[in-house]
């Protein structure tokens, strides 16, 4: 019992360590951090628009609320200072004929309320600026302009955050596992991808990167070395008609990095296959990228995907997503090298072999007979 629990615990730790090592998570987030960056963080404030868009919602809403409350309170203080300097406050006991800069400002609270009403253009009609003070008129104009800038920037940032094509990527899903099996007489690595919306991705293009650690002939160790992986469907890898789930595949030939892998050694490999899908959102014309990754434990050798598209009696096509990541075991060569050697052997059998040591000797026949 204890040995079983110890084995399960050790396997769980190994699985967690492999998960921590992956660069791209299953939902497309990159697991990377930057250290000892020489440039100052001031460079991120120069591109403030991108910085605001990349923030998480909780930080964005905190900045949104702080920007408005801060501007209302700051201008409230300025309106209070104007009323204090002009001696419009009740503690100065202004005369009946005294014309204040702002009507009905009696303290800091009323100054804050007037700042709020001015910036958001509520216009209750109880507090208003008079023509008595040029300073008050200038402050009114300055707050109105600054309020429009803050309102436009923050509302635009929230709208851009909502309408980002990154959210469209969440309705594109990949299969949980990749499989390796024969397709069209060739050994292929297959992945299934589906569009959960009826709207298309225009000009879709799919490709992959194999990330692994390599050692150059000079002895240099390159971590996260990238190797291009070409994925295709039956109609090519560009301008996909992405209305139903597609099964993309990579042909494991002699130029493929998977050529020297076998079913027995696959789990011993150290690589990460990152798959990308680029396209243009039909509704907004914004570019969109979806990505996911597969580690050796998520690549199943000797399996294929179960069919999920069927045709109903009414003539409609139905997609059963219950079988989207379901796999079926099939007969598959245990390595690509064996498959191609088998093909070459069969081709040679059909052609036949020449025996250079074979000599044709002629036998002469005589008509003489002995009695």
C-alpha cells in the first residue's frame, strides 16, 4: 500500500515538474519571465496604451476608478482654494452684495460635488460659475478639457480590452492530445482543431514550432531551440475553410524532427510542440492568434481521432464535440524508419534482384547415339 502511494506521489511530482517546464500552457499563455532588464520601467509608460491594454481587469478597473476619483478630488481642492482666496466661504461672513466665484460652495464637500458635476456634465443647476473671477473660468475650461481626455482614454481602453481578438481565440479549441498514426500510407502526427462559432476566421494559417534543447557542434547548449513544423490539411495549410473541426497533420518524413523517434522512446524525449493558428476575425477584421502546446506525455503513438461529423436525416451536418478529443487505437509502425524501410523492401521485391555471379552456360547437343 505504501509503495503504491509512494509511486503515485513520485509520478505526480514528475508530472508537475514537466508541467512547470512547458513554455506555452494549453490555453496559450506563455510561461516566461524577464530578469535583470537594463532598461528602466519608464519605457513602459511611454507606450502607456499597450501597457494599459495588457493589464488584468482588476488592475485596469483600479486605475479607472482612481483616475476619476483622483481628478474629482484634485479639482475639488482647487475649487475650494479659489473660494477660499476670494473669501466666498461662510466663515468669512461675505456681505449680501458679495458675488462669489462659484455659487453655493460652502466647504470642501460642496467643492468636491461641484468638481464632480462639472467633469461629468451633470448640471444640477444649483452650483455654477459666475463671471466674477477669471481664475474660476480658466479652471472650469481646464477641468472640462482634462475630463474629456480622461474619459476618452479610459473608456477607449476598456472598449479595446473587451473587443480584443484575444477573446475570440477562446472560442478556438485544440484537442487535448496529439496522435501519431498512418494517414495516406504515411506516418503522420495529427492534431484536431475546432471553431466553436459559426463565424469564420478569414485567411487562416496554421504552423508549429518544436522547442527542444540542442547542442551545437561547437559545444554550445541552446535552450528552447526552435524547429519549424509544417502542418497541412487536405486542402493545404492556408485559407482554411474553418466551418467544422479540422484534423491537421504533419508528415513524419526524413526531414521531420520526429523521424528518429519511436513509440518506445517517445516518452524519453524532451521537447514541446507549440501549434499556432493565425487568422482574421470576420466580424471585426482584427488579426487573431491561437496557440497551444503538447509535451511527450500528450502525444499518443498508435492512435487516431474518432469521427465527430455526421449527417442527420434532415440533411444537416452535426458535430458531436463529445468525441472531439476521443482517440481510437489503430495498427501503427513503431517508428517512421521502419515504415520507410518496409516500403523500400517491398519496392525492391517487385523489381527483383540481379545476381552478378550468375553465368549462363550453353550445352551443345549431338545427334550421335551409341548402341
